C-alpha cells in the first residue's frame, strides 16, 4: 500500500489488513511527492511518471499482486500508477471503497439526503488549508464545480453542525 508519510507511519491500513488476515504480507511505502504533484495539476506528466517509477518499482520488485492507494489524492494519478505497476497488479482506490461503505451505512440508517438536495451547488465545503488550486482540484475530484468554500481552524470543527 502507498500513502503519505503520516498515513504510513500511522499503520492503520497495515493493522486493519492484518486483523482481517494475518497471513497477508503487506508492504507500505511512503509516496509524499504525489500530493504536491496532484495539487499542482501535474497528473500525467514526465515528472509524475519519473516519481511514480522511483516510488513504485521497488514495490513491484517485491512481487505484490495488489496496490492500495491510501491517500485521497492518489486516484487522480491512477493512469500513471497503473501504467507504472502494469496491469498484472490490481490497483485499489481506498477512497472509492470508503465512499461505498459510507453510502451503505447511510442507506442502512435511512440517513441519506434527498435526491433533490441541490447537489454540490447547495453544499458547503470547509477546509483548513486553502491553496490557490483548491477549487480546480476539487472539481477534478468531484467532477463538478464547487462554490461555497470556507477556510476554518481545526478548533472550529466542533462548532459545525449539520
């Protein structure tokens, strides 16, 4: 699995996988340069391919059969990552599976917003670090433009209510 330095150090993915099946051999690799590449919009460039090769060839050499993307930024590099590791290795987008699990939980609790809830146009987005490319990158992630973005301090999170 690949992730940011903080994600890899936390060992959450490795520990969760080991709980499911202790016999699974897990290799975890920090790939910190992927985040700024995504945030700069350098999704499929020569520099991105070089960085992917630098990070991923070592994992490929271990004989992995599956690669988990442990960062929300990484799916935007899916084409480069899959091209680097080859089609023999299944690349899993953890954000996609997290969203699916969230959907299942919301459905089970009958807690989904109505279909006519206004979508992204009516949604508010709270961020702790605003970068000049945030709205552009959010549109890449979400497939839609966003409007209501407010920068907040972490301490304010407890003040926000739905």
